[in-house]
C-alpha cells in the first residue's frame, strides 16, 4: 500500500466517531439490506479479512469509522477482492500497522482479529505471522476459554475446531518459531515503543506476557511483577509500563548472555626438559587449585609440539577430580603444551552440553588452535551477528566460541601474507582480533608449538605468568635451567616449584614458547584499569597475588576498617567460613573482641554462590554448615561475611546460630551492598535477585533475623585495596565497582 493511502486512512480514523458509541450501536445497514455503495464496499472488504461473525461485526465497525471516501475507494480497489494474492496480504499488513500507530484501542482489537483469522498459527514463517504470533496466541486462547472452542484460520483455509490443549501446544510452537524476540536483543534492551508494538506488549495482558517471556528465555517471572502489568499494556500508557518491563528485559538479557566466572591455566615445557607425563599432572593440579572459580565442568587440551593438526582433548562435567582419571590424564603424557579451564554456568541456564565445555578447539589454515576464556564480552551479540552474516558458523551461544572463530577467520584472511606457515605464530592475528573486543576477557590461546596469554585493555580479569623450576629453583640463590613456563588466572595455581614472574598488563599479549616468554603486543590500556573488585571480596583465593598484593592482606584490612565504621558491643567475633575468615580476624583485632569460630564447614560441598540455580544453592547451604554450639551459646555474636548476594545463605545461617543459643547476632558484611548486575563475567544476573537492591537495611534486618546489619562502605573497600597496591610494570591500577555503584567502565546499553 502506498504512503498516500495509509495517510488517507489515518486521516479518516482521526475524524471518526468515538469507538465506545460504535461498540454499543451495531451497524444495521447489512441487516436491513441497505445497498449503499459505501456499505457494499465495507461489507466486501470485511468478508476478505474476517472469517466468522464475532469478528466480522468488529471489523465492520472499525472500518466504518473512516469518513474519507477516497481512502475507502482506494482500499476497495487495492485490497478488496484480491486478498488471496500474497502481496495484497502484505498491503493489508501495512494498513493495520498504520492503524496501530494512532494508538487506538479498537484498532488494536481489530488487528488482533485480523491476525487470528487471516494469518493463523499455521503460517508462523510469513511476515505477518512473525509480527503477530504472540497476539494470535493470546486471541486464540481467549476465544477458546470464552466460547469453549476455537476457530483458528490459516489464510483462506476452512475453519478448524481446536481444543484448549491443541491451542496451547500450537501457541508454544509458534512462539518458539518467532525469531524476532531473541534475535533482536538490542531492541529488547532499549525497549523502544515500536519494538514493544511488534511484540504485542501494547495489547497482551500479563498472562500472555508471562507465558511468552518465560517460554522464550527460560526463567520465571514473579507473579506480583506480572500482575502489576495487567490491564496497563496499551501503548498510550507505555511510560507507566516501561519501568516494570526494564527489569524483565535485563533478566532476559542476563539469561541470553554467557556470564562465566572461570579459571584458566596453561603450561609449556621448556626445551631440553624431558618429563613425560609430568606436565599433564601439573595442569590437573593447577585446575584443582582454581576449583573455587568454577565447579561445573573442566577440560584440558594438549599438543605434542610436532603435529599442528592433532590436539589431545579431555573434558567433561563435574569437579576436576571427577573429570580427570588416571586413564584420561595418561592420554596427555606426550604433550609439551597443555591448556586447561574450569567453568561455572549462567544462572537460570540448563546444564550446558559438552560442546560448551572449554577449552574450545577450532581448525584453521595453519593448524589447530584452542582457547580458554575467563570473562564475558560486552557487545558480543553485535559481533555474533556480524560473524554469522559473514558466514562464520557457531555451534554454541558462548562468547568464548565466538572469540575462537574470529581468531580462525583472522588467520584465514592473513594466510597469504604470512612469511611462513611452518610455525604457530599468530600474534598478529590475535592483536587484530582482540583489539575489536573492549572487555571482559583474560584469555589463553594455544597453537601446536606455543601459547599466548592475553588480557583486555581494562584489566578486568586476573592473569599472571610464572617460571617452573626443579625443587624450588631460585630459592637457594642459584639460577637453574627452567623446566617450563605457566600462565594462570591466579598465582595460587602455579606449581609449588614455580616462581611468580608478573601479572599480564591490561591490553598485553604475551607469547610463551618452549624457549621462554616475551611481550609481543600491547593494546592501548585504559588508565586507570578496571580490575574487578569482587575478586578481592570473594572469588580469589587468599594466597593469590593481585595487583602486587596478597588477597588475604586486603581482606584483613576490610575487617579493620569495618570495625571502625560499624562498632558494636559483643562477646565474640565469628564468621561464615571460608572467604570471610580474614575479614573477621581483622575486625576482632581492631575491635578488641576475641575471635572464635562458630560454624564448621563441610569441605565436600561446593561454594553456594556458584551453584547454577536457587534450589541447588539452598540445598548446598543446609549440607554445608554445622554449628559449634559451645562457642555461641548465651553469647552476643558479631557474624562477619564477605558479601550478601541473594540472602539465601545468610538467613539460614542466622537461624541455625539462634537455635544453637546465640543471644544476639550482629551481621557485618566486609563489602558494600550488591545492587547492580554484572555484565563482565560474574554470576550476578539481575537486580531482582539482589536482596540489597530491593530492600532497605531495616527490612533486611527483619528478613535475616539479625539484631543489626551494617555493610563496609565503598570508600572503605577502596581504601583497603589501595593500602598495599603497587604495580611494577608501569600501568595505573584501578578497580571496577559496577556491581556496587552502577558505574560501569564501558557503556552498557539499557
């Protein structure tokens, strides 16, 4: 339909009678047999777009609003009598879109009628069906529930009675086939009015919204949130509805993206060293040392340094000790380069397939390469679309695989320019590829004869390099021949005979070969850096070196500062083991109150924070702790913990302490309140799940059952980190506090 025709119809709508009157007063001309040209035109047009009585009258009432004879004549000429042709149906779609743009309630109803009758659930692949599938679904179910049976039409197909179960089954199938919602995430995040129009959000009630979003994204919308939207979803009230939709879109985005907090390690055996099988054992030991960073899956990839097309791969779901048996480790005995990865998955996601377990292996023009990634790429979806449009195939939804395929593409494009294809040197390709990604990644990339350690320009995730020696190496003052070289997320993963050399600078690419390591490229680093401050609070192991200082020392300092900021009269200071022990000791030291343990932790239960869903987290809490009754009975307790995320753990622990006889429990948290989701690699997917984002301090005290609750201030945490921080390599340290303050180092498009 041409633009003048649409505009003419729109003018007619604006001049039309009030909808309410037309609804109360049915059109009588058809019943009385009036044969005016206008009535005939309306009737013929209605017959083309309406299949049975309930909607024929509604469509007639709507179309009669138009007082513009030219517009009616145009519609009759261009559409009436020719609707069987596909391109004419597309013109009808243009008419309906024009009606919608005038925010007319009756227009919306007429569109829903048209979508249900003229498109139907059987044509989900057509342009019209893609736009109106959720509306069709809602209308079909409404008809079914109201009249006891549904007449769902394909274009010009005979009516087909459906049972409620049939309708609901076809609705779910149609929604899954509807590719507009999941594909256009940018529009979901922006929540612009036109996109919500296309989603049907201006005409669906909370039941349909809940059904569509829950089915598409795989998470449950709280009933109270859904009910708030009921009856308020017409577009002219969009400004009222938008604040309620934003959290849902954020949660949907969080479930669509891959938020991974992982541990990575890579080892390269030095030339002249012949220790068959030792490297594989050291790699597995390193992953065990990084087990606190992820418990869902683990993987190792090895190369013998000779065959550039054959890598040995061992990976699976579970803990390191479960994945790597003596038999599987033996498969890596001939490897002189080995790379490993621990992972935990996105909250709310189903358990990933083996294809999602890293390291990822891809085959390129110069041989096989493998990558292990810690972090989450901001803006990965745009890069994913770009890659797919360029013909790059992706088998998973992980941004880590996207990195691997983009590197492979760069290798192919640069293949003819390479001086030699006999080595695995891909430093140039890595520099080009990784410069296109802003954050967040610490990355190991392996070819058959070397490895690269890469950190993003913000330095958001940790990565360090060390040298392996025999029997402590340089401890006795000598400089022996190195056994090999190692890169890892944390220094605690370096073998006990290794010497910690340095942290990889933000934006730096370090090449590690059998002859040593060297810096081969430096992307422009951001100053100051944006290192994740939550690594100090929770994730890193206490003996790890971050930004030139030991994590344990920082945690002790947070306790001292917290004792100054939030003192309280108590008999003992205790803590939730294990990552808050240092903060509790610091608090007790500063406050002059004795420290005594009150909880026994079962070492064979994983960390509750990194369990993939709420049910598993709560089950882990109950199995994780036992109370030392003698230490808490009839005492006022200062209970220290490193953080409160969802509040699942703390409420249960406080109840356990009170049941064991504690008089009072004063809760002190050695970090500021978590109020914002992380989009750079930590499992904090939605503000809805963060207790501090949704409750006041007083409300939290009541919910958790504590006598008082106080957090460390943001300034206090920064001061604790800054006290002993230093950089020996010339970059300015800095921390990301986005989950605490909402100030993200890069633009998050919401």
